[in-house]
C-alpha cells in the first residue's frame, strides 16, 4: 500500500482518493489514445473520504465574547468588530466578504449581495439590524479615514486603505479568538459554523440554512445537523425512553 514519503505512515483518506482518481484518469486517457486495449479501472470504486466535522464549534455566548474583543482597540478595533459582526450575521465565506463593495449592502432593506460566491454564484442574504448599524457607523465614521485613491469601492479596507487580503482576515479573527481566552483554533470560518448551528438549534429548516450558506446542494449543509447539539438534546429528552424514565440509580424516594 502507498505510504507517505516523509514518515512512512499510511495515506489519509483524502490522499488515497486523490491518488486513486489520478491513476484512474491516467488509465482512461491511455485507453482513449489507443495505448491500452481496455480501461481496466473503469468500474473501480474510489475510496470514501467522508465529510469531516468542523474541529472548533463556538456557542452563541462564546461568539459574543469574541465580538467584544475588538472594542478594546479604538477606531480600528471598531472596524474589525464590524467585519466580525458581518461574518456572524451572514455566515459568508472569507473570500466573499473581502470582495464586498459598498453598493453590495443595502442598509435600508437589510440585505447583502454576494457577487463572488463559490462557483461564481451570486446570491442575496438577509443581514441583521445590529450588523447594519455597525456597517453604517463604519461607513460614516471609519472608512473615510482609511480610504485612499487606491481604495476603489471595496467595503472593508485595511490599515493601508486597500482591500483586505484573505490571510490578513484570518489572522485578525484568530487574534480576537485568542484574546477572548479560547485555546481552540478558530478564525473567519468559525462564524460561518456558528451561524449554521445556531440557526438549526433555533428551529431553522435545513433548506433555509443551505440558502444562507450559499451551498449548491444540501449535502454540504447536512454536516451541521450533527453539530446542532441543542436541537438533538431537546428531541432526545422528549422521545428517548431512557431520558423519559423517572428511575434513577440513586433514587432515595420511598414507596
């Protein structure tokens, strides 16, 4: 069996899938060019890689604690708070947020247009009152002091008045997670995970969460049903015989 070059350990599921797919495609091309009499791997099943759960899930109260941290750092901290609040309010991806333009957010209708979603898809999302208030404050009081000739129409600007780089957004979010006292890793995507799980916990339909996250199918969204701890616990306590039983191992009641 193929193993890693550096340490000789077995390949992970994703590596096995990629390697098998490459071999299968190579044999197929050789057959199509007449160099092989048949495609011997045509019916070969590729290894299952599954869909790993997000490693760090933050509760609503934990997210709120993270959102409090930027306020310790003056005006630029307020800019960072606006960015994190937008992440949490919409659940959008890092690359989607850094490409937002000023005209993409409608503060009157409380809507945000994602123009450069995954797969170049475009969609419109609701955004909360609180997030709109932060964006309005940022546009009125903060962005004018950051903007320059090179700023263009980008909504969020870095300290140099330019559009944020993806890694800079991740570093910024990670810094506030650490300042909040959490040792769990987390950056921009933690707000996306939190949006999905909190909506499901509060009774949102899977289809609506799918639309909120901009998933092409609900296959990607379904992973969050495994993380919706509150809803699962509620259903369990209401339906499972063991949870419904009034018998306890240390029952001191008489009779």
